[in-house]
C-alpha cells in the first residue's frame, strides 16, 4: 500500500494490486513434450507463479519391479527415459552385476560403451531438435531425425527392437554382433558428422535462435546444486559433474573425452552442452572400436546369463537353465546396492535391496527428471510464457522418467 | 528383360469414385465424394503420452512421413481435429482429460488407439493404469505393439481412412451409434 | 573403508548415542540413525567443512521385511572429494513421522512427497505435503506390502487360467 500525496487530496491511499490471470498449461499441450500440467498465474505475458502437477503417466514401476524376477525387470527400465532406453538397460544390468560381484570382460564392456553412447546421441538429437521446433525452426527437426532412424537400424540389428530395446543380458551380450551391425556403425560414424554439422549450421550461430535462447531461463550453479540438478542441465550451469568421470563404470576410464560445461545455465548453454556431448560421444565410439580387445562377450554367470539359443532349442539342461533364469528361480545373494550411470539426463540411479527372493525386495529408481523438474517454478518466475516453454523443453523433461 | 515387366502407370493421387462421366459433368453419389474428401484429409490430434509418442514423431518425420496420406496438419486443438490418436499409456489420473478431449471433438471423429498400453493397459497391469482406453471412449482401430513400428501406425491410419471412406452419412445420427455413445456415458 | 572411518569418527564425536550401526555395504558406507536425530545428523554432514555433503542424491522410503517399520533412506554426495554415503532411519509404521530435509536441500521437496505418496511417511515441516504421483483421492499408500499391485476393481480378467 502506497500513501500517495496528490495536490488534490492529502493522505489518499493508493492500493497497488495486480490482478493475475490463471492459465492452465494443461496436460495435453503441443509444447510440453510429455504430459504434465502447469497452472500459471500470469500478469499479462509474464509469469508470476507456476504450480506443476505430475503423475499423469504414473505406471507404478517400483511396485511392478517387486513382482518381477531380475531378468524380467529390463523391459520396465526401458520405459523410464524412453528416448535412450539402452542406457537404462545397461544401468540395470550393472546394478545386478554389482550385487552379484561379477566381473564383466572388457570386450563386453566396450560394446556396452558403444551402445550407450549411440543412445546418448539419439536422446540429444530429440532434445535439441525439439528446442529448435519450439523456437519455430521445424527444419532442423526433420533433417536430424533421419539420423535417429540410422541409430534405430543399428539397435534393430543387435536386439530386434527400435525404441524400447531390452538390449544385452545380465553379464554382457548374447552373441557377437553381425558384420551388418559393424557396417552400419561405420557408415554412421562417417556420415553423421556431416548431418550434425548441417544441424549446427542451422541453429548454433543463428541470430534468431540465439536471441530467443540466450538468457532464457538461467539458473545459477548454487541453485542447481541445491535442487540436485545433474547431467547436461547441471553442466550448463557450470559444474562439471559427469558420472562417467567421477565414478567410472564399464571401462569408461579407458576413454579420453572432454566434458562440455556452460557458464550461465540458460537455454542456449543447455543446447550447446548437448551439441558438444554428441561430438564427444562420436569420439568415444571411435576410440572403442579402435581399441576393442579380444575376449568373450559375456561373463561366466551360469545362473544369470541366458544360455545361447542353439543350445536352448537342442539341449535339455540349457532349456532348464533358461526357464529358471527367466522365471527367477536362481539363487540371488542378499544385499543392497546403489549404482548410477550417466543417462541422457544425468545420474540415473538404481537402488536395489535384495532379500534373497526371486524378485527384488525394493527397487528404487533415482530419476533425474523428477528431481530437477522441481526447480522449474523457480526458473520461470518473472519470464514470459514463450520463454517458459523453451526452458521446459531445454530441460529435456521426459514424462516416463518424471512419473515412473 | 526387366524393363518389359515394369508397367509404367501414372500414380493415382486419389482414387476416383465410380460415376457417370460426360463432357463437363461427373455424376456420382455424394457419399462417395465426401468419403474421398474425408479419407484424404484426416487431421490427427496426437495425444502422445509416452514411448509410442516417440515412434509417432518418427512416423511424422521425413522417413515414414504421415503427411503423404493427407495428415500433414496436426491439430492440437480437439475442435479442429478429425482423428484422435492416443499413443501411450493412459493412467487413471489422465482418464478424465482424455474423456474431455474426446467430448470436445466434433462429429465425425475417429479414435485410433496406438500401442499395447492404450489398447489394453500393456505390460502395466497396475493400480494406476487404465486398462485400455476403450473403458472410457469408443475406439475404432487398435494398433498393437510396444511400441508399434511406424509402418504399423501407418496401417492403422490407413484402416481409419478406409472407415472414413465407406461411412454412411446417417451413421452418426443412427440409433446404434447413439446407443454406443450412451454406453460410455457420452450424450 | 577409509571413508567409513572418516565419517564414523566425526559422527561419533557428536552423535555417538544415536548411531545404531555403521557398516560398509558393497562400496557404500551405510549409517543407521535414530529417527529423532536424523535432521541434526544431516545438518551436521552438510555443514561440516571436511565432510561437506552438499548434494542430496536420493531420498526414498522402504518398508522392512517384517512389515512393522518404515524407513527413509538418504544418499549423500560430496562432489569435490567424491564421497558417497547412505543414511537410513527407521520408525514404527503406526507413527510414521520424520523431520523434513527441505530446509537443507530444496531438492528433497518432491522426493519427500513421493515417499509420503507411496508409504505414508509424514515429514514434519514440509511446506506442501500432498500426493504427487497418484490421484489425489487415493486413500491407501500403495507401495506398502499389504496392498496388491493390480487394480482390484477389475471384472474383466479371468485369473483361473493363470495362477497368481
């Protein structure tokens, strides 16, 4: 309340009150990629307050995992961050292998690295092209999605599925990859840099794109850490935390790569961090192919690794083992373990408590999207609606990971 | 030798309905013409919730291109859409929203249920997932798969196109259709 | 092993009576703390200069095997020195109340709401403790062992074919 002295009257109280309009950025909205709701209190075009509601695709993964044996949980992990399912699968396998204390041969680990980096590229393709679409640049999306089809072809050669891959096994891979797979990977490594360069030329130094995205939804490093940001969002704010470097898994310590870091934590930084991570992923895949060691493709885990299919169809013992493993009738040690991998969005953690039964006693997924989306109301206070949409899409919020 | 086997035919943009043709006129049934128009210009409303939504993005992209079948313009507003494509798991929390979107669409409207989760709940037989959207809205075509390949989604759209082409004018006002809607509680 | 000793000695100085156990599980030092002191322990771990656990990696709930107790599990991380520890605290299921960690780490806000939604753990001092993932009208806490996974109101499933 301001007391305003005018020449016409003394002690006239002028009450400054703003009327806010409520806008429902509802669960079905073209710009929110995924279903979550934001009720916005707007002052014209500026957002005053945002109240998010999530849970519109809650599928009860954690309860479902308590019902399924270890070999059957992989399809659930697929559907967490479904843009980069192989990373989730590998994270789950590594968690179980940590529980068992199994050592995976280097050859299998290098293959895992190739798969994980390919799926990281696939995830960043979606995120970056969708940031472009939200600024109005539809062309980038159409051009770069072609390369996602090429990655799908590689996954299809290895495991048969495009998107929700359920790739690999607990203990490694089921068989050597075919020659066609390696040809596809080689073609991809040769051709994709051109496609990525074309996409970069469209957007990276484009004045319109930069004007839209620079200073749009910034977040400081301290606030990002206090909201438990991880992944490209945290690296854009300036902290170089990458699980592959800090707690290396699956032989990542053998590879040389840089971790791109931004300065301001705004949309442009998040976009550029993902762009540079794609280039780094290409370099990691090339190193893995060059340094590929010889050896078996899987660890010696007869109780967890499905026997080869030719033996399952012909040999009684292999058939029994196959049945036992899939149905979870093998002995599982008791214990609790937490393992994290660097997913497309950051530290994806699996907290597994086993009580020796055929299904996990408790399985908790540490989902990066769920945790850092909490900061969204803070980030959009005081900015315009279209910038808020860009901030949301640059944070790469995947509904499957948000709700689980 | 192979050259003789390839028949060179002009590609058909849209198949003409049967009718009586003459200089300056073409007489056919109104239903056929309207069916042809509706079939080749279905505007979808992509209700993409989860993984099937990413396969839909791949279907819309240039490799599989849904646009060549007439569905170039996606409409996110139910008032302007013909075809509701429900892609992904529908949780019980989302059910009322889906129902509201369906009720806001104008007749004639078709519903395509893409993916195992939308058709029947999929692998998520849990307390929070709606076991199939046909519990709350009537569905025309189901596309199974987890997720279905873009070719399967395209086939689902083609089946809806077939239904749109062969639908009679009176269907939406008929007693049977009204009974179907009433069984879902939609007036 | 060294991390376990470092943290254990520091904690013993201030909270010796409240630490129920300190052990190394796989590669994580795990401490079980009394429920009433968990907030002080977390505050100490965050603000101490040498320990400096400034990052809350995860916060989740669980139910013990005998179904009589609920627990809250915290994973903490010190990034510059790469220290990772786990803290657990257990309490009776009939009175599930614990102090909130949102004043220390704002990230705990939604994680505690999720734990409340799934297990019914009430966090004292939480700014907005409501359900987050399930429908608001739900009156049970679904992750507890007593509640089944499937929806019990279905009438179209024939379970006589599949033994459940």
